[in-house]
């Protein structure tokens, strides 16, 4: 259900509306949605994922796996993102070596993607094939069908997270079966994991990002056997 409101609603009113509607989409006209408001709602609605669409000043509330489930499996989910981050940078470095380009020079990646048409898709070695598209580059392992999509417009930072593509990476990675089963092929569950890790500072906003793009916080890791409330 889409609701146009002038200002953000109290939690009691939000709960009341959720009793009547499975999902909610708020369009706020006279007040800017804040991150703190999203975190407050997420805390009070542990069985939903609350997502702010900042540039449209919209708020989406959808049923998802619980915060408790995410926190109970936080090591597993953090490992998924850490592996994605490591693999993305490794593949881009392999591409740079294969085509003799400097990743610090965005013009060289742009030229490879647009001006060398015969190289817009192909192989970087006998294990990985690639395909440039839009602002990204998709990689597929020819032996295992492992898939990941890398954003290539952030300088040498290739770990930007996308809900759909991160879930696809997890689904196609044999070692991440447990996480894939918990996600149950539902985008809202993947968003809930991302939102929860972001609120715990395991993910951080991309420096100079425009729309709250997130990357792994490489300076903070969850600790095994930690009890999360």
C-alpha cells in the first residue's frame, strides 16, 4: 500500500497500518526522511525490513526474516560479503593484468568497455568469463557457474553492494549454501541482512557516494560466540 504523508508517522500508527496491510510504502512530502528514523523503525519492527529510498524521500516496509535470525547468523552473512569483496577485487586485478590496463585510470577501463568492441565480453583466463554492461561488469566462472557483478565506476573500489547481485553471488557459491538457504531466494531477506549489517557498522557508505552505496567495513568484523540482543 502506498501512502502519501506530510511528516513521518509515530511507531504506533505504523504498526496499526501494518495490521491492515502486508507492506507499506510511504511518500513523505514535507519532511526529509532520516537514517535515525529508519533505525528506530527497524528496531521496533524486527520482522520487517525498513528501507529508505533517499533520493525519492520514500520509505518501504516489507516482511522479512527477523533481526534475530540475521544476528544469529551474522558470521555467515559477513563471510558472504567479505568473500564477494575479495573476489571482486581479485577479478578486476586479473582483468587489469590480462588487458594491461591501469585500474587507477578510469579512462582505461572506459576505453576497454566502449572502444574495444571485441573486448566488451570475453575471458580473462581459462576459468572466468566477463561481460561489461552499463556501469558494471559481470563475471561467471566457467567451471562452477559462480556469478558476481562488479560496479566499475568507483575508482579502484570494486566492492559496492547491490541487493540483487549479492544474493545471486551467494546463490551460486557452493561454500555459502547455508546463507542461501536462510535467504530463501527472497530479495527482502537480502535487504534485511544488508540493513542489519549496516546498522551494526559492518558495512559503511561508499566515500563520495551519491545514494548511500554500501561497501564492506574492512576494519570491523563480528566476533564468534558474541551474544546479540
